[in-house]
């Protein structure tokens, strides 16, 4: 190996930005960001990286001038190498801007808006996302595996946002309770124009509308399983379930299964029963506030 130089000097010699080189080194698992500094990993040491103490610049990582970023690929099966992309790249695949794409990822509950940038959630990590940070500005952002473009929940949400009906979704029965929507048709029209399946759901929907809380009815959960909530509130990423038909054994089984799903993915859930619906003015404001949603 030849002379060893700093990451900045190496980037300059290759006519790329320091940010780009740091990203490449991280993608090769040569370095890792920890507590606002870059840590040299074992694979980076094997590639020739080493810590250097400088009297003026302090501790930094130096690399061989002829460092090969393909070294990791030679020892790693091609099938195990994952390429990560930003929201900008994902957005281009769907003709959406980066801002619009991040809004959709946020609506899915995969990322949250920070003071600047975006922070990944537990659901986002489950979807394959990884938290990153701009090495100069410190602004957080999230990258995703290329395969995220085929994620069913993401594709469904994008289709809905773009006003495209999904024939697959329209024809598919839900795993949670096949035929449920056929048995209980949505015929009751709410104040904001939603059609719901029971008087209790109509009262809940009307309450949310009068409280000026943006909400969706029967929103598919952002998971691979075919499960739909009763109501979804984008602000706060909160789901609301109204439990009726408590004397129906099949319904109780469906209820238990849905509760397990909510718990499994750590979703914020508000559960309402008949007694709660009769007292929404007292019950809902308190439960919503617990999840950061203010009413009135």
C-alpha cells in the first residue's frame, strides 16, 4: 500500500465531494457514524485505514492513496450486497419530488419530521430504512434499500395519493376477515362525505370532522398483512378502532388478531367501545392528547 492520506484529501484526489466519499466508505462498511464522529470498522482496517493523531487537526482516519472501494465486493457474495437510495431517487421512480416522497414515507409512519431533516421510526427500520446524517451540517436523513420501491404498502399509498385505483387491492379480500366489507356495507354518509358501516363510526367520524382533525376512514396499515383500521389520523400517526359486536365470537377473534398486529408493529392505537362513543367529548380529546394530537 502507498502513502496514507486523510478522507478529505482522498476525496479531492478523486474529484468527488467529501460527503460522497464518506457515503461510499460507509456503504462498504469501512466506517460507521457513532456519537457525531466516524468510527473505523474492522473491514476498513483490513482495507488499510488507520487512526492518525495530528497535533493541529486531532484524531482522524487515514487511507491508502490507492484505496479500492471494490475490496468489500470481492469478499462478499453479490446477493448479500444491498444498495441504499434516498427519497429523491425513490421519488423519481414514481415521478414524485423528494419532498412529496418524504411526506408519503411520513404518512406511512416510517419517518418523522425533525427540526431539520427526517428521523427514522421503528416501523421505518422494519421496512429496511437506515438513519444517516450529513457529515457537514449534521442534518438527519434516511436511506432505503432499492427494493423498497416494490413494497406493497408504499406502492398502495402512492397509488392512492396519485388518484390511481389499484385493481389488486379492489379485488383482494382481507386476511383479517374475508368478506367483512361485503357483509357490512358502508351506507351511512358522514358530514365530511365518508361512507361508514355503523352509526357509532358515523358519530366518531363526525366528531373528528367538527374538531377539524384530518382523518382517513378504513386506511390500510403500512404493513405487508392485509389489515385496515377504522380511522387514521396523519397528525401523530394515530389509529382508532371502534369495537362493536362484542357478542359475536368471529368478531372477537378478528378483534384479538388486529390488537396483536397493532402491538407487533408498535402503532399508536386508540380503542373505543359503545360506552365511549356516547361520551366522545370527554373521551377522545384526552386520548388524542396522549398521542400529541390536540383538539379544539
